[in-house]
C-alpha cells in the first residue's frame, strides 16, 4: 500500500488503516523501533502477559510428593 507522510508539528506521521491495526491487534500503545533502514511498529505487550495461562494450582499444591529424597537431608550441616 502506498502512503504519504504528513506534517504533524515538528514531526511526520502516517495514517494507518483500521484494518491493518485490527489485523496486528494494535490498540493505542505501540513499540516503535528501527531495524536497519526500516521502521518497525508492533503492538505493545505487557511484560508478563500470559505467565499464568495453563497454570494449575492443584499440580502446584501437590508438588512435594514428587520430590525425590537423596539422603543428604538427613545429614548434619556444617556452616
């Protein structure tokens, strides 16, 4: 798609079609960076987005029985 730069104050800008924004799941905030001689615009993602997807608290609660005893836990420790 061909587009032109528009003067916005001391900067330049472009209008991005709503269909492009929707396809890239871009809302209001973006990550803007240079990659060589290209300008890359990406949706801004929350740093920890998706960390708890698939988390199962039942598995987490029952983690202790899965630990294997090595015998070292019965030895005296020297500090």
